[in-house]
């Protein structure tokens, strides 16, 4: 994590409507302010449902709240006859900085292949969004191939044709750890995150590898975040369940305290 600003990202999934989102973001902002959290020491990003983005963007802007905004997915296409899809152009117009791509729930429930993830990565970059590329092995993969083979392979495909100066984030999320309460150990996370950084080095070069944040995700809580953040190749966390509880998420953001 040396010289890389940690990123703590909250993936709300299909939770919080736009009114609940306002209350949540305000409360999170005040909780961090009261705790005298030093803005800038950690980058905080929230990933609300699409229907909340406009409202959250307006609130962040009006109250000068320095949380980054991201979408949970985007279309591989830019516009046209794709009913129900959301273009990266639309996300960029709402000041989204990030977009999650290839979350295991998209891979599992929407049949997103590595090729779809690669096309969506290109779509994000076309519109100036930093893709948060999610990779990770299922428990069956873990048994058959060990921890790193599947995520390494997924990232290799996603980074095909990505420019060396592209702004990307990688999230290592073992599927068995997501929402299970059974997080990886910091050692396990470090081992795979280091291998993923090596993939970035191989595909995009040493500068990109030194600059790119590699996050761990999977049952991160206030009680285990510090252990992950002590690892040299873990630069933050992608948080699901605990990102919906203000005090928990604020404590994760304040992992150094
Ligand atoms: C996620 O879905 O990205 C995630 C990490 O979920 P949780 O924190 O709930 O395990």
C-alpha cells in the first residue's frame, strides 16, 4: 500500500432507495466528520443503485462531501437498442468516477463471462470511468485449482488491450468469502493480491502496477480491516454488507485509528 491512497468502496448492491440513500450519505459524512476523519487520507467511494445516482450526486455536490461515486455495472455498448441497459456515458455525466465490473453476482446471476467483463472494461475506459474489475475463485475453484489461478486468468482477459496509462482498480473477491461471514485471512488476500499486481505489471507495465490499487473484498468488517490493510499489496477494500451500516462502514474507513 506504500504511496497508494487506500480506497474503501461500499457496494450497496440492491439496497437503499434514493431517499434512504440521502439519509445514509449524510449520516456517514457526519459520523466521519465528528470522528475528525482526515479527508484525503483514505478515498471513500459509494456504489448506489442506478436510480439513486442522481440524488446522491446532487447531495455530494451541494454539501461538498468528498466521497467518490460509482455505478455497480454498465453496458458494454455506448447507446442504442439495449433495453434496460445503462451506458457509461450516463454514469460519466453524473460525475461517477468508478464502475464495478464483473462482480461475482453479475458473473453468477447474469452469466457474465470474462469476455463480457473485458468489453465492459473497455466501455468504462472509453467514458473516462475507472473500472473496478472484480475477480475471484469459487470454493470449487479453490479446491480444484488453488486460490490464484482463476482470478489471475480472469484479470488477464479483462486487461487485454487496456492502455498502460489506464486508471483501473482491481478487486480480489473470493466468491466463498462474499456475504458468508468467512473472510480470507490477510495472508491469503496478500498472496493473491500480489499475483494480481504481477498481472497488471505483465499487461500494463511496472508503472501501472505500482500505481494501481488492488482491493480485497469478502466479509470485510471493522474488526478485520486493519489486518488486510497491513499487507503490502492490499490497498483497500470492496465492502458489501458492512457498507450499509453507517458506524461499521465509518470504522472501516478509519481503519488506521
Ligand atoms: C461484495 O459483494 O462485493 C462483498 C464484498 O460483500 P460482503 O462484504 O458482504 O462480503
